[in-house]
């Protein structure tokens, strides 16, 4: 008689089971399949519970250029793209691997299903410059290596053919439907979908297992036009993490730029310093005094090097179509209200409210203590301003030599791969002699008294030497 296996006692009857081997044991195909399934379930749970899901490395989307020559292939005058090698984990915990040396090339238009292509063509005929397409990658399985069984059970009759192996791979899909927001925590691979959960797109052929993982957003896609790098936005991808850190995605000023006194006054007192986040943040954590500070470091002629804290007001932008009591009470600024009136915000503005004058040679230093700012999941914002490369909305990506993203495109954000949740800092210089006209900076409003009125402050007094255009500076004693 074979002795029972040793180990911990008292396992619940609903716990996982695994085979115990003994001499003379008869194993069936079902036993071995169950053995595989329990190890695969453990691997999926390990991936999601310890690593989360998202792109681990690689899997960059790049356009395939139209061939050179006087007679290009008309089939290539289409939105062709390729995906580089890499690895990712999907929401089910399955691993998605594109092997090294494999460059899957596809026509993005042909990846859309027939109904979406018809709707997109109607939009293009109506005058739009193409449609927005979301590219996803899916885990899929395919039975391969058909063989004839040498033995069958008594009830199955004659020997039959069966597949000896299952080949795991990936498939690329595209859809014009926008992706759904990611939950705070990775899903459990063994849990059934919640009631009312939105269905996953891109699994129509029955071989794609689980929902897809977003690789890129491609704008202005047309069936008769090749893709350019500017159309592809890989920043929408989810990095491999249990909870990707909320980061700063854009700012409304040129970091390290040189602005005239008038431009700086319009920016600080009129438009305000606008900061946009990748996910909503809790405004209650922004309302605490000391979370955001604006400093003026004096420079230029006379006394310089003095650090002064400017009085500011932190405001939260309202979504379109949303009203607030502050608006109804006669607030002239219909784009922002104070943070106490809203629970979450995806963008904030920091406005100067005092009458401190800005002189030539001064430096304005912003400090947003993002470890104290919590997102909707309760995690701190990672504000580490890596390389000072957070771009302005609508402006070109703020790339620098040696600091390009791996695929050479896409705007940078704050944050580090380790999610250090560092403090967000940025600065600008007041320079009336060498402003950054070449950088195309213009305030959202003209630097007139209306900007000061919107900010709730009185107009700045003119310089003591009588100049009112801001081109010259007030000399400090």
C-alpha cells in the first residue's frame, strides 16, 4: 500500500488540487490536462498579483514607409505599420511575446471590421480628415500537429486524429471604439466578469483569448494614405504595473523658457500655470495649504538672490457642460472653480493673486509637492520632472539629444519607471531682451487688464522709471 503524501494538513476542500504520482498509477489525458491548467492558473495569478498587466518592453508601433521610386506599389499607399519585438501581459495574466526578428506588418485599415470601415468611410466622405483607430494586441491559441491516436477508450471506437500541441501566439486588432478606463487593481484571472461589464473588443474569430492590450492610438487614418510617425501615439499604452502611477502629461508654459514681463504677467495672473494629469486626482488633497508654491527668485540689477513666495490660488478645471455655484454667483472665469467645490480633477491651474512685480532677470520657480496629491486610486502622483521634458499641449514633443523615447516618438510625461512619486518642479526666466519668440509661446489671453481682472487681482503698477510696456525693468535699490 502506498503511503499518503506528507505536507501541511487542513487544506480546505475547495483548494487547488495537483497530482500525486506513485508507482503503478494510471494517468489519463484528462489528468495531464488538469495538471497543465493548474500550473497555468498559478502563472496567471502570479503575473497579475505581483506584476500587474501592461507592456513590459518593446512592442513599439512604427509606420512602414512607401517604397521609393517612380512607380510605387499602390498596395503600399495605405496605412501600413509594423510592431517591434517585445513582451507584455494582458488582463488575464497571459504573456504576449513578439519574438526577436519578427516584424508583423499589417494594413491598419484592413484590421478594422467591415462595419467600422463602412462608418469610417462615411465620416471621411462627410469631410473629416480620417478617423482615430486604437490598435490592440491579443493572446491567442491554435491547435497544431495533427496525429492519429494509437489507442482509444472502449467507448470511442476506431482510432481518431487529434492535435498533439497548442501553439500560443498573438494577434493584432484595431477598432474605432475608444478603450475603457483601467480599474485600479488588476482583475483576478479566475473571477467571472462583473455584471454590466463592457465586453472586450477584437476577439471575433474565437481564437483570441481574453481582452486586448492597447498598443497605440493612430489619428487621421485613411485607406488611401500612408502613416507618418506623428499620427502614432504610443503614450496611451499601459506600462507593466499593478497600478501605473498617475503622472503629469502636459503643462502650459515652456519649461526653462525665457518670457518677457508682459508674457509672464499674462501667464501667471491671467491664464495661470495649467497642469494636466494622466488620471483624475482628488481635489481634497490639493486644497491643503503648502501643496503648491510659486517662488520668485530676484535677479538682474541691484539686489538679487532674494527668494519670495508669491500668493497663489489653485483652481480646478470643469468639464464642458458642467455648471457650478461659483459660476452662477457671477464668477467671470467659466473654465475653473476653486478646488473645494469638486471631488476630482484632471487639470488644475495655479494663478498668482498678489501684486508682486516681475523684473528682468527674475526666475519664477514652481513646486508642486505631488507625493501629497492622491489620484482616484489613492496613490500619490509621480511628479518627477524627468529631464524637464513634459510638453505643452499642441506643441512639439520636448525631446533632447540622448533622451528620446525608445521608438523616437511620443511626448514625455513626468515620472520614473520605478514610480518614485517625486516632487514636480519647473521654472521660467524673465528676460525682456531675449524672449523665446522662436518657441512660439503665446498666452491663452492677451496680457491686458482683463487678464488681471479674471485672476482677481489689480493691474500691476508701472515701473518707477515710467515705462509701462514691460520692456524695461524696475531697478531695485
